[in-house]
C-alpha cells in the first residue's frame, strides 16, 4: 500500500524546509528527544 503525502506536507518537506547550519547552546529536553 502506497502512502501519498498531501500538498501541504510536500510543500513543507521539499520547498519550505531548511537545513540547520549552526549549533545552539540551548539544552535538548527529554520530551524533544522522544518526539524525534
């Protein structure tokens, strides 16, 4: 079974997304790690 992304998801992933190119000193919470 194929999964097709809707137009909004496609725009976010392929047109609007940006790669982070810097590191942050902000701590990462356990909640953020679990979300990933």
